């Protein structure tokens, strides 16, 4: 191929210091097919790009090689420049003479020789480049949100308001998540339910939102723009279309002593129940483990009481499949189980006596105790004897920032809610003492540090900088032995109630869900964003986004902000009729394919299909492997494994690779 | 056993169960091994024969378009051939419903190629091939067959792995230099006639990479470089697939011991992938299947 232009960049001094760019241009100019070879100080700059464009136009170039930095850095830049001049962007190649050459060598003469070879290889490659077109994929303009906490609700509402249909899947009987159970929120002390429940109702009633509660994601198939998600609708034993939510069933259920999940066992519920009065949907479920009818075949009171005839004891799990174009994962968090750790990675805190001493509770339990909707209707009473505790100790960093327990990270919100807890306590028990043992106070954020200062200075919370070594029980009191490292003294507090601020960990099942979605996760199970700064809500699985505490510990404002960000990304993506993507993916020569399906078994993205080749009359000719362009990531495993060499990567064909190698021989 | 086979095939063709029988027919030269026959008429079934001159592996014809065109086929297979057929089925090259498999109990075969290996090249001399000396498939696997003829005549005895690879173990006693010298000497004689490929039941690509020229993956000239590239590539393509039927060695006009090369790859598959034996192990092919139990010692 004639008409190749080679543009050699100095990268300021980065390349030119070690590579004799003038000599390189001179030598490359002698290669067959090269029409123009020139160097310039900054090819990526506006004048640099203009230079390339002028040569494409004036010299009628058919292929361009830019010898500069990594294609990761600027391939898009140069392809776009070429495209503006009418050259197919996939006929632009880069030779990396910076990272691969000038940055790693010192000897100028040898580096120059290497640069020449690297560029010659790219010239060989570009001469066999074929014009390619970006791949267009049709889009299903619906989205799914997995997890109906505050982040999921926010994402669903934003997307639905943006005009797309949203499927919201929640595994609990009601949406609302952790926030629905909180008392008041920092730093404004506004009531959590008062701000959340209207949003829950909005989500439940929005014409564009389809709610699946008491449901879990079973299977995810397809690819960006075209996911098919199989949802398991767990047996509810209540027909939600007939049920009016009147409450006759749960008010008459004789099983009244079942620890409530919503109250973290600080309160009880019935066997047929709604988790809390403001639940959305306000439709009960039957807890099959405790229901007398389902376990022993007796009772059946709820069925008799139900005027709507909505109770069905023979209900089964059901499966539905929903097609969506994008998925937002907002599965949230739970508190680390410091009594009986669930994974081998984490260890417990036996010395704090949680589970042995009734009055040692965790922060979410305390939230229920101070909450007006909680089991004590907001009166602060301790679990053991129902008395008002006069001395409460709050312990920070239970698990968090503790490598020995398996969690090296800061849970981020505990410093703030500890301060909030002391205030809520002091506002209700004026003569009470609130002690906080802390490692550091982390209160970055708008009005956050002021809030902590208020707890200490106005509400008189007693802060001790130090750890608690042990809690024992003596005469109805919890003896909390700790240290104040600022005073350099041991501190012993005789407490009535101890609240442990346990580390936030990803909610149960997050890893399995991540695997279904091909989304990465870290050693703690938090989902991995695509880039910590520039792509914070995207994942490396195209079309899957993250929001809220499933990605890292977050407070409500951050979760909501991230949810809106994810919703914005989805709306942007689904605003187009079709998606475009780079065409450098595998291609099977179907005529040549022997249909051994080695590629089918090997493909890590399940992008290979078994297909039939038929003639125009529809007669079967042969089987063949076929690439699904939506799924293929262009990794090339099929190319390596194909015995008949029928698989090839567009833009990286065997022919091109051989041509490149041959320039070196 | 020729007669029951003929009767069976006659019936299959008469009632239209199959349109063609792929079997062994007598060579025009009386004492020579049998040649393949493609019988389409019931009255021709008397030409079919079964004896110890049926060393050919007829499975190779199943993936040929000209044979596929004839319609549903019945194929006569020995226990060893059936393993090649099992690999083809696994690699979706033939469809089971379009096939009638007649398994033959086999006490062992004789071939002229084996005689040549024993340096007994006199015309008409026949000897027992290596595969028959280590055979553990005298009886074909009945659950893969539609019919087995001579079921009680022979029994399968397990053969130790060390016995199956005895030839290779012996060869590996040589130093790497000696082995390389051996292969250089052997492969330099290759004339690139591709008889090994044509006869192999598992070489079924529509277009072999040896015939490709954009890019040319394998040098086509019969020089040592091109010959090594071709024969080694073929051995790699058969890794974990070759069932050791020995047709390549038999067909090679230059008498190159190709089976020894394939035996090396078969042992590698068996040693490294949980005792995997092509056509015996009921798992997906080794190449292209990942299991967490796979050894990874070769990495790093």
C-alpha cells in the first residue's frame, strides 16, 4: 500500500532526549509505501493534529502511523483527527516509542535504532489495515436497579423521571433498605423516615417503575444494551393484587414472638408481617419458617380473617425474565458480625461480650431503640430489663481499621453517627452520660465537623481517645475498661448500655451477584468501579453501574449522589437508539470454520454462538461458530485456540501480526 | 464374523435405516489388507468382510462431504476406531442420530506398515501394529454402538498406563540431543504429501492451515524448517484428541514414526489433565476446557 504518512512526535523532551527523531524520520521515509515521514514537537497538540490532517488531505494518505506515546493515551485523539479529514479512523496506527523506547533506554543510538524498528512494524501493520466501521448495537431502553435502599430508590426515581422504564428488584418484603430503620440523620437531625418514606411511595406509585419486592436476581444473560435478567419471585403466600393491606392478618397471627429483622431483633413481629408500618408495598409476606400453617398444618387464622381471599398457602417461587439495557447495582451494606464472623477472613470481638451481655448492642440496634417507630417508641430503654440507661458507652472502629480482624478500611460513617447517637441520647436522657471511645474523629464534609463539636461542646458527650480492651458484667453494670491516650490514663466506665459501631461490610450475597454480572470486587467484597476518579459509577462490565455502599462505605448524601450519577450515566447511554463500540473484535470465517467449537468452550465472555450456515433457500449447509459482536471483548482467545485459523481479530489480523514480525526478521 | 455383519447391513439397507454402509471389503490382491467399501445396495453386502486384515480406521470418511451427501451411514468400527468417533461426536462433527454404529469385537489386526516398522519390508508380510499389542478395547464400548457383533468372542483387559506408553518411555531414555537429532533425521524425510492428514479421522478442517497463504502459517516447501513446522503443528492440533489409531504412521510413504510424536502429546494430556484419554474420558476436550483442578506448573 502506498500513501502511508508517518508522524514522529518528540513529546517535548520525553522522546527527543533519547531518540534521534530527525534520523528516525529520515530512515522511515525510505521505507516502501511511506509517502511522508516527519517529526514535530507535540503531535497531539492542535498544530500537530492540523499537520497530520493537512498531509492526509494534500498527500491523499491512505494510512497513518503516529509514533509517540501509548495508544491508551492518544489513539482516540489521532483517529478522530483522521476521521475529520475523511480517512477511516481504523487506518490509523500508533507506534509507542515513548513507554516502549525512550523512557526505558539511555543509549541514544540504540534507542533510535529500536524506534525505527517499532515504527517499521506499525508501517507494516497499517499497510494491511482494512477500513472498519464502529459496531452498532440495538438498545433496550429499560433499566434495572438491584437493591431498593435509598441509593436504589434514588436511581430508580431519577431514571423513571428521565422517561425510561425501571425494574426495581428488592429481596426484602419492602423497599427502604437500611435508611428506613434509622432514627434521625446527621448532620441535620432530620427524621430518616420522614424524608425517605415519601420517596418510597413515589417509587411504588411511579408509572414507569415496576417493583419486584421479596425477589432476587437469579441469572443474568446478554450484554450491554441487551440484558436478560431472570428474577426469582420468592413465595409470598399473599396475592398482592387481591391484598388491600388492611392488616387483619398480621393483627390476628398468633405467632407474635419472632425476632424482627427490621428491628435487628430488638423487637418482635408476627409470622405474617410487613416489616414496618410504612412498607412499600404495604403487602405482607408469610415467614414460612415460623408460620404454624406452613410448618405444622394447623392455624390458618389469617386465611379466615382475610376478606379479600388473598392468602395462598400453596404459593411457590416464580421466575420472570426482564429485558433491560442497563443495570444499576445498589445492594448496600450490613454490619460486620463481630460475634460470629461469617467468613474466614474476619475475626470476632469476643472481649466485648456481644451476645453474652444483653446490653451490648450494635449501632443499628441502637438506631431502632431511639427511633420513634422502634420497639420502644423512641424511649431509650435497654434490652435486658427495660430500664433507662444512665451511662452509655459508644465504641468506634469495631472491626474498621483493624487489620487483625480482617478489615483495614475506615467505615467512614461511624464517627458521625456516634456523635449523633450521643446527641439523641442526651436529648432524651438529660441526666445521662454518653462516653465515646474513638481512634480518630473523621468528620470531613459539609457541616460535619461542626456537628461533632456540637455533640462534645453543647451536648456534653465525653470523648476518650483510645480503645476499649475488655467489657465485663458486674452487678447489673457493664464494666468498660479502656484507655485515654491523650490523658495517658486507663479509663473505666460503669455503663448501663454499650453500643458498638461495627464495620460496614457488603451485604450478604454481593459477591455471588457480582459474579453473575461479571463485575469485579475487592478482597472485602465491595464492588469495583471502573476508575476510582474518572469512572466512579461505571464498572468494567459494560452497561453495569454501581451506586451506594455496595461499592464502599458511604453515608446517605454520598449514596444518593452516586445513585443520581449512575442514573445520569444510564440515561445518557439509553438516550441513543443504538450503542456504538470499537470494531476490533473477533470474526469467524464461517466458510472455513470446521465447527469444532474449541472457541465456544474457551471464550471467557460467552460471545461465541453455535450457528447454522444456510443457503438462500434455507437449506442447511453446515454448522459454524459465530461471534456475538455485543459480547466480544476482542481478547483473542478464540484466535489462539482455533485449529483451522478461522478466527481472527479485526484490526489485529494474523496477517498483520505476521507482517509486523517479518519486518524484524 | 463376516456373515452376521453382511446380514445386518443387508437389513439396514433394505429397510432404509441407512443409505450407505462404510465397511471393509476384500482387496483385489488376496493377501493384502482390506480396503474401504461404501455399500449402497443390499445385494452388494456380500462384499463386506471382517477378519484380521481390517486395520484401517474408517471413521475418517464420516466427516467427508461426499460421504455425508450419501445420506445416513452405517459404519463398521473396531473398539479403537470407536474412540476416534467418540471424539468426533464430542467435537460436533457428526450427529449421532444420523449414524448407525456397528461395533466389531476384535482380537487384533495385522498390517503391512507394522511389518515395515519391524524392518520386515518383504512384499506381503504383515505384522501386529503397536496399538494391538497394548489394546484395552477389543470389545467396542456397547453404549456408543447401535449393534455389537461378536460380543462374546473377546474380552477387554485393563492395560497399565506404563505399558501403553512403553514405547515412548523407551524413546525418552535418549538424551534430548539424541531425540532432537532423531526427529531432525526423521522429519527431514517428509515429502509433504499430507497423507497423514488425509487418513487421520480427526483432521477434518475444511481448509487446513498448511494450505493457507494469507498469512502463510507454515512454510510449504519440504525443507526441514517447513517439515518441522507442519508435523509439530499437526501433533499440537491432536494433543488430547489423538486416540492412537496409528493410521498416520501406516499411511506415511516415508515410514516416519508419526505415532510416536502423537503418543508424546497423549501422555502429556493424560499426565496433566486428570488421566484424560481422548475418546475414553467422558469430558469435554482438554483444549478449550478449564477446570480449577488443572495443573498450572507450566506457568512461571
